[in-house]
């Protein structure tokens, strides 16, 4: 049975640690090695592998130090030249096994062109593609690419746990409520998130089912979202609705 823990890092990152019953573990997107070393030592864990979703430094900055300390560590990541530390390059629909569980890789261009996500046992490790209540900025990809990537993720089972890489939930929900103020599920979720953050507690993981109800970027097929961006959009297509929504969020 796999279990997942969060390791807070940098300003608002989460490094996810996945472990089995024998105290072996992997970490996802270690932007900083220091908190990982501390967590491993405090819990008596052995690092077997690192999973990378994309090349931004706040997701890979700790990899050289970790692999130097643990030279036998397997490093999974996108199959591009941006990842000199990757020992197992991955492409869309690649699979591999960790601790007896199969992980499926999907390419999700948008935030970056080489972004991938990892899915296993109803758990999604999605880096900066999907956030609770939001999505990643389009640094390299197009709105059409990101919309397609998010549509792929939203097709996963509703009970899929969503392990995002940042604590952006509270700020994302402020924008979501500006877009869709009459969404009661969103209002209720925002209240619960406010309570968590007031107690300095993590808001993640979310679920795909929850995000489909409250996340405007997964709801661009809804009349309420189309209406909210109609003065910003050039047409009513889902892709243009998404693009208008993303432009609005960038200015929010």
C-alpha cells in the first residue's frame, strides 16, 4: 500500500513523497534538497527514485544534490535535452512500476511544452498543470494545448486524488468566485479552504470530481463560464473561453 506525504519547500511548493510499507520512497519535483534530506532522516526512509514533471528550477533544483548523495537513485522525467539528470526518459503513455504499482505517464503541454504527469492507483501528480481552483500559467504552450491537457486530466475518475505542486488554492478560489459567484459548491469549498489556511494547514490533495465542480478552467463548457468571459472572448468555443479565462487570471 502506497502512502503520500507533503514536504513544504521554498515559498509555496510541495514536494510529494510516496512510500511503501518497507520505508522505501520516491519524491516528486524536489525543487530543494534540504527539506527532503531532513524528512528522510527524521522518518528513517530510503530514497529509491525521483519523479520530475517539468524543467522549472523550483521543481528540479534539488535533484543534483539528492542524486549526488544517493547515486543509485533512479530519476524519471520528460524525454528532452533539458534534463541531464534523468536516467529513465518518459514519453506519452509510458509506464513503469514502483513498489509494485504501475505508474502511467501522460504528456500535458501548456505550462511548459515538456510537462508530464504521473498517474497511479487513483493518484495524480500533476506538477504545475492543474491546481485546485486553477491551472498553471502558459509559459510555453498555447491555450489550445493547455485546454486539451486539462480535458485529459478531467477525464480521470472523479475520486482521483490531485497532488498539485503549489499551495495556490486560496488565491485561485478568489478568482474562481469572481468568475462564477453563484456557484454554491465553490462558495462552500472556499469557506473550508479559508479555515484550513487560517490554521496553516495544507489544502491538498483535491480530487478530480471536486475540481470539475469548482475549477473554472475545467468548466469552460458551462454557460456560466462562457457568459462570464463573453466580453473578453472572440467566440464562444471552449478553447477561446479557456484562453479568455487564462488572460483574465493573468491580470487578476
